[in-house]
C-alpha cells in the first residue's frame, strides 16, 4: 500500500475539488491518500497557514481558486517547497471561455449562490424527507421521480442524491402481502423507477444491516429462499404496472442516480 499527502485547496466549500480528488485516487490500486482539505481560503493569512501545512506534510496539491493573488501565492509557495500544484478547473474554464467568447467571472463558490436553483434543491430535499419510505402518499403525483423497491435496495440515499440535482423524489417500499398505495398506481406525471438487487447480494446487505443493529437470529428477512420469493413478487409487480426496472446489484448510489437521471432526460427531454 502506497500512501501520500493530498492537499485540496479551495476558496469555496471544497465540494468540487473533493469529488475530483476521490475520482482520481480511485483510478489507482493500493494507494491511500491522506487528505488535507482547506476550504474557504480567501486571505493571504489563511494561505500562509495552508503553505505551512503543505511544507510540514509535502505532497500533491490541487486547487480551485479564482483570486489571482491567492493563486499566485499558492503556486509560488509550492514551487519553493518543491511539490506539484495543479489547478483542476483551468482546462475546462479555458475551453468554455474560448468557445463561448466570454470571460470567466471569477466568483468563488459561484455554483452555491442563493438563486432559484438553490431553493429548488432545498424544496426537493424537503420533499424527499416528507415522502421517505412510503410516507405522505397523498401527493405522490407531485413527484418528479418515484423510486420503488424491496427493503435495502438503496431507495432513500438514491432519492437524496436526486434531490441534490433539484428533482423531487419519493420512495415507496414494496412488501409482499401489502398492496402499494393507490396514489402510486394512479400516478401519471412522475417517472417510476423500480430497483432490483440480486438475491445473494441483497441477503448479504441485510445481514450486514442486522449485524450493525445488533439483531441476531434467523428470519425471512435474510433467509435466501424467502428473499428470492420477495424479489419474484416485486418483479411481477413491476411488470404488471410497466415500471422501468433498474438492476442496482453492481451499482453505487451515484451510478444508480446517474442512470435514473439519464432515463428521466430520455423521457422528458431535460431536467427541471
């Protein structure tokens, strides 16, 4: 295992650079990054502290900074220390600036401005909270997406991920012997996505969940044949109502949400 210090420097929340760092490190086997996250770095004094920490733990530095003075301070400081320093957004911004014929506005954290899109995300998150695990079915027709599936198919985290993209997502559990709410069956506006998980994988996830909750013992919840029957019941229900089925057996939450977003765009043409 190889480990190294990875300094992530941002003049905003750091969400963008953290995502880039995780995506990059994931491409290397047997490598572990000791992350040092420096967010909201906007003054010379703050940057001095960052450079002191980099000197104490030399490693790779990547940054998203729009203030030329802070950029220069960081890059010159890294040159003196002798560590690589990479601006992760510069290539993309350069291409966009040339293509659009417009200058970069240079606003730290511009993607987090309190605009209509921000409030749409807040509204979407509140919608997810109100409609988690089959709650408040009376206004399911107001959802953009309804996610259905048996227990432990990652319905809730998927809905929260979609909400961060501004989509109102509700999730409804599928339970053998319990009829789905009429509001779900009558919903015509939302895109209904039915999640499927392989039996073996689902059993393992449920066992891990029960261990975490310190709930031991056998039950139909984790018994392989019972789980297979539960999934077969769900598949019949999906087919009966013509819901789009998405196999999430080998997907992360992010990959599942990305696939749903693609299906939504194919159906409606664009995100709300």
